[in-house]
């Protein structure tokens, strides 16, 4: 009997030991560091095989120390490693696509202490082959002040993310004025804002991408115009009318620009002047308007005001208000 009791005791102890091992084993298995990250979107999701495309990755489970690669047909192995990886939050990473890649569409993978994300269509990134140099077929508008600040739309071919735009100053791209890119709308359209200060004149606009630099041609011309001077009145037709107003007049001169206002003085420059109505800037040398009423009789100077100031008085801008 004692022998049987001792044997049962050993079996019972073994069961307890086995139970303890199983519990510890389960605890160990469930204590993995974090969970596998997931990738739901890559933006932009295309770029040249030479790399250098700034991308934003959204998903879940991102933690500090994460690495990013773009597969090359064999999962995460032999993939192109991204650089400048920055874990913005648990759902966002910014990075720069790596270069030396083969062309094609591949999954982007994020690896953390919790594991590696699975490939899916939301994680796709397309490496585009480096093609021919871009071409420029139109610039609109194609003129602006030398101070810069004109928003223009460039159309052409071969535009890729990271394309750079400059406007020449007489020697191709040497000494050219950079035009900061507002955004690449598509492979055929880019919007930019002209830089300054620039020399006045007409110059070629150049787009540079991984495929090279566009060649200058008449379709890519942009004209830097000198900053406009103050308007100057050279003549008024007719140059007289009743004090009650209502006379349709044509004003000629130079440096007219919209918006513009027209007044006819009453003896103290623009102080107390009579405003003209129906002012239309026909061109930089012509304005049409209708004289205002309630004026004093006499001959007075007509003044044109634009964003660059008020025209100076001279005998050529005289208008006579006639009584009765």
C-alpha cells in the first residue's frame, strides 16, 4: 500500500509540473512585442526607379524604429529600402523611396518589433522607368512681373514627382530663376509660382526630371515684364461736357491697368474731385468712362489711379465742365 501511495504522489506531482509548464508556455506565447503593422495607403504611389520620391504611408501599428522597403517581386526580400523614415504616429510614416529599383508595381512593407505588414493593393507602389526628358508645350499665363509671384500652369509630357521648374535669364538654365512647384497635377501638367526678382524679357521655361531637362522652344516662353510705372494721361476725347455729367469719354495714355478709378478735379487735385462712372480699362493705353455730375464749371485735370499710384497733372489731361 505505501508503494502505491508513493506512486500516486509522483504522478500527481508530475501533473502539477506539467500544468505549470503549459501555463508558462501560454504566457510566453502571448507576450509578443506589439502586433503586425498594416499598410492601407501610400501617397503618392508612383515614382521613378531612381528613387527620391517623398511618400506618406498610412496604416496601423507603426512604432519608432520601423523600417520601410518596397518589394521587387520577391516579398520583402531583395527589396528597395526607403530612406528618411519618420514615424509620425501609430498610423502615419513619411519616407523617401529608394533607388536602383526595377520598374513595376510592388507592395511596400513596414517592419516593426511586432512583425512585417502583409502585401495588399493599398500598399502598392509603382516604380516607373526613367523615360525621355520632359517636354513643355504651353505656359499659361505666359507673362508676369519681374518681382515674381505669378501662378502658372505648365502643360507638356514626361512630368514626374520631384520635377523642378526654372525660367531662364538668357543662358539656358544657367542663372535661371527657380519657380517653386505648387503641385504636379499629372504627367502632363504642373502648376508653379514664378520666382523673382528677374530680368525683364522673354525667356524659356525649363522642366527638369529624372529623365533630363526639357529643350527650349517658343511654346515654353515666359515674359518677365518690368514693374508697371504710374499711369500717365495723354489725351481725353471729348474733353468737355456739362456739369451735370453723363459725357462718355475716351482717355488715352500709358501704363493703365486694372483696377483703375477716374476722377475729375475741382481745383485741389483729387480732393473733392468728381468720380467718373462706367470705368473700363480697354488696354494699357486706353480707358473709357462716363463723367460724373454735380460739378463746378471750369477746366480741371482728370486723374487715373491704379495700384501703382495716381497720374500726374498736365495740360493733356484737362477736361472742361461747361455750365448750363
